[in-house]
């Protein structure tokens, strides 16, 4: 588990952009199972989260269509919330960072770590916005 002080700016990077931080399994399940679309970002301390995932998630919000709700959980910190989110992202293996788009409680689009590593934020954001066009 990472110290709170270490992850605070990484959390705020998304929360300041409108992402709601979730800390428990109950919060995750309630958010995802609501009607509409929800983007879940599994945040991380790794470099690809800082350079690629978080910037891409924020950049994707400049698109005309966006999810109804934006939420985030933090790997290595919020174990219960992360486990719940990953449990709803099956059959995809756990990875962080990662992003899942849910519609009416069902996973409809997934971006795994291997889709994030080594790819520029704008390419990842384009992937997200294509999913927004289809599902939001």
C-alpha cells in the first residue's frame, strides 16, 4: 500500500477533472450498476498512468459525447474498491492503469495496461471517444 501523501497529487489529477473517487466495494457496485454510462479509471502510481492514462482520460472529456458518470479507484491503495472494479471487468485480467466503460451495469469497452503503455495520450483518448460515440 502506498502512503497517502504520495498518491494525493495523483488522485487529485483525476478528481479535479470531475472523477469521483470510490473507496469501497459498495460504492463501486452502486456507481457501475446505475442506469447510463460510467467510465471507471483504475489509477496507478506508475509512469504510464502519469504520462498516458490520466492525460488520456481527461482529454477524452473534451469530446462531444461523454459518459454520464466518471469514477476512479486507486491500485495499491484502495484495495477493496479496486478488487470490486476489477471483478466487474472480468474476463479481462487485473491491470493498472486501466479503464472500463460500463453501460447499464455491463462492461462494453476496456482499455488494459498493454493498450496504455507506450501509446500517446491522444491515441488512448481517441480510443475512448470512439467508445463514447458508440455507447454514450
